[in-house]
């Protein structure tokens, strides 16, 4: 498990952009079981592709006019039980961090795994998410 001093600034990046940190399995279940509206879940990470690509890409994507109703995040390697519960909602996709998932009415409708994030620019990730928002968040 990563020390809080390392994780805090990385978690704050998303929290400062309006994301709610889910830190317990119960919070994850309550929020992701919602059958009303759209929710974006970011499985945050300390890795370089989370810092350079995932978090900046997500922050760019939610600046658009069409965006999810709810913004959530769990932190892999820190909120381990919450992350494990979140990954149950991401099946059949294997565990991945970072990862970005869009839910509509409680159903997973769009997923970016680490291999979709690594090596792609923040703008490419933002464009991918903006397209998904157009399809599912109207």
C-alpha cells in the first residue's frame, strides 16, 4: 500500500476537478449500483501514465458541455478494498490501473484500460471520452 503522502496530491487532482473519492466497498456499491444517469469512474494510480495521460485526459474531457452526471474515483494501491469492489463492476475487463469506466443506468458502457491509456496523449484520451459522453450522456 502506498503512503498517504504520496497518494494525496494525485488524488487531489481529481477531487479538485469534482470527483468524489470512494474509499470503502460500501460507497462503491452504493454509487455504482445507481440505475439513474451516467457515472464516470477513474481507477487512479501512482504510475506515470496516470499522471501524464489519464488524469489530464479525464480533466480535459469533463470540461465539455456533455459530461457524466457523477464523477467518482478509487485509488489503486491505496484504497485497496474499494478498488477491489470497483473492479467487480468492471468485469469482464481484467484489473487495470489506471482505468476509466463510463456507466449508464448502472451498466458499464465504455472502458479504457491501461493499454488504451499508456502511450496516448491526454488529448487523445479526452477525445475518446468526449465521444463516449456524446453517445451515452445525452
